[in-house]
C-alpha cells in the first residue's frame, strides 16, 4: 500500500476507510481483552494457509463461547476482499473478532454484536540481517499462560503475559524472549514457536507444553518431514536448547529465523545451522508455490 490514507479496513460487513473503522469504547475486546485474532501472511497476492487460520479462529471462538457473525466461508471471502482492496501483494492480515460492546461488567450476555475487523498491511518484524546472522534471545521469568487458566491454544486478545515477557527481552537487549510453561519446560517465544536440531533430529515442544499451535510450525514440520528429516514433538527444558546444535523460531510474521544465542550462551557454533538454513530456504520457496 503506497498511500496510507486510502487504506481500507473491513469492519463487520463492509470495507470502510481507515478513519471510519471505529469500535465502541464499551467493546469488551478493549475493556477485557475479550476476543480472538489471527495474523496471516499474504505471499504473491495469495492468503497463505488461510484455511488453517480460519480453523484456528473458529476453534478459538468456540473455546471462549464467542459467536462469530460470519460463516467461515464469508470470513475467507472478507479476508480476500480486504487484501485485494488494498493491493497487497506481499503483506500481512490482522483479523480480529471482539466480543462487542456491552455493559461495564464481564457478563457476555450483556454484550451484543461481536465486531469483525480485518486489516491488510505490510509487515517487517525483524531486521533483515538477523535472518542471515541469527538472533539472540533470553529466557523470560514470565511464564506462558497456565493451560487451566487460559489455553495457549486460543489466540486471544489477552497477550499481556507475552507482552511482559517481551519487555524482559527488550530490557535485556533482545527482540524475542523464551517462555517456559508452568512445569518449567520450554513452551515457545512471545510470538513465535521454537525448534532445535540435535544430532540431525528436528525437535519442537508438543502441544501439551502449552503452546499456540503455530501454522508456520505446522508447515515447517511438513516440509522437514518431506525432506526426510526426523521430526519429533517432545518436551524440552532449557538444557536442551543450551546444548542444541541449531535453533530457530517460526511464526507468520517472523517466518523462519535462526537463533544463535540463549541467555548469553552460544547455541552450536553461534551461527545459523545447516538444517535451519535449508528449512528457511525451502519455506521461502514453498510460500510462493502455486
Ligand atoms: C504465542 C505465539 N506462538 C506462536 C506463534 C506462531 O504462530 P503462527 O505460525 O500461526 O503465526 C504466534 C504468532 O501468531 C504467537 O503469538
């Protein structure tokens, strides 16, 4: 999008100018973080893995008992329409569904009209050179949501604990931070899933480590499996990362980014590993394949 002033936002049932895209200050998305969202990549004007994002969105809605006013098919069409209206060739979609405006209380029966917001824009999460050199991360003391409190599988508008962990990273001079789960195992980073390579085996924490089941994570598992790499979803602790040969993160915004240092300790050689580089390259090809 060259001119921001002409940006169109999808709001509920139509495209409106950015300035007209407003929701109530009584919206429970704002008041309580009551809602869900998705971050989706656009590659070569196509919505990447749209069905996976739609599935996760509607499952999240079910989990928090939010009735999305559009059908999955209507939502898919709305995303495509927003991308086209903003001439996005390579970019990012932020899809948000809030509980809607209500009274000043938690009761969802006193809310009405969940709000659907779709923003299509460009994105660049990390500096380009970090994809070549690898990035440094630290372990945050803030843990990921306890699954019995709020399932990390729901991509909810409640990101406060991840934000607190991210602040710890920022304070330590890193752009991402590793979050443990309530059992002291590795969960994921504040906005990315984590993988390690040890003796040629690709490993990532399983769903029950309390993670968001990332769509990029799923794609990387598929691509690695196709490439004949042994992939295992298994519980890990920080020791496994300190002693790994390679490490990388995945996310819709981050794509595949190497990690070369955790808590000031070099991982492997301290440079992006061969399997990481291979998977990153394969991922970059795959996203643009028809
Ligand atoms: C906490 C968290 N974990 C992992 C991911 C990566 O998920 P995906 O690959 O679906 O973007 C995200 C990004 O949305 C996230 O916020």
